C-alpha cells in the first residue's frame, strides 16, 4: 500500500511546522541584550536595561553583568528575574538612591569610559557589550541605547529635563 504524495506532504508539514517554530524560538531565547544605560548624570541613578526581543519570557538567573572587560563575572543575577517577551528589566547601580523597592541592584556603579558586559550563565559566552561614552561638553541628563545587537550603533538620548521626552542623536563610533 502506497501513500499518496499529497497526503505525505501534508503529514510532513503537520509535524515539521511546529518543530521548526519550536527550534527557532529556543535558538533565539538566549538573545537578550543591553538596550540602554544611564550613567554620569550626577544623580547617582545609574542603571542598565536588559531587553528580551524574543517571543518567550526569559529568566536572567545565572547571567552576569559587569563594567570591567577583565572581570566579566563581576555581578551575577542570583534571583529569578524574568523578562517578558519584548520587555526589559532595569538593574540599578550600587549607589542608586531612587531605585524602586525590591529592584535588582548591581554591586558596582557605572562611569564614563567603561564597557558594560553581559555574559551567559556558562560564565564564558559574552552575549553583549556596550561602551559608555558621555557626549563631550554636555552636562544635562542623557542615556545611551540601541534597538538590537544586529544594529550596533549606540545612540545618545538627550533629556531636556526629567519630565520631558528624549531627543535621539546618533553617536558615531560609540
């Protein structure tokens, strides 16, 4: 007894389509990245936003953040902080005075010229990095950010004051 080619094709698609979707979701599940950082604003409100661009929620337990390329395992996420799909979690600097109650706090502050590093739980796979460079001769509030790791251009978001929206200016070479 032979199977009609159309029936075989439909059976193949019935199995292959969900399997392909599952594998692509699993492959992208570890693709969190450093989306934005605030530092050098003289208000001790340093913070780092880690973004999850995938369709699945992602636990950051076991991941590492550091401001030192020579010590990429400086601070480990020990709690089960979960980042929802297409959302970010904010980690506050050590001296942040206005962090929300219970928010994750790093064991370091951020400074101009440092490089933020995001490392996978295996302790050796560097997932992302962002060099922190303040705009020259600017003393107002700003943050650095980007939309994805595929677009490595870091932009400076200038803030006229704490209640105003941001103006985006591309920062070449950052």
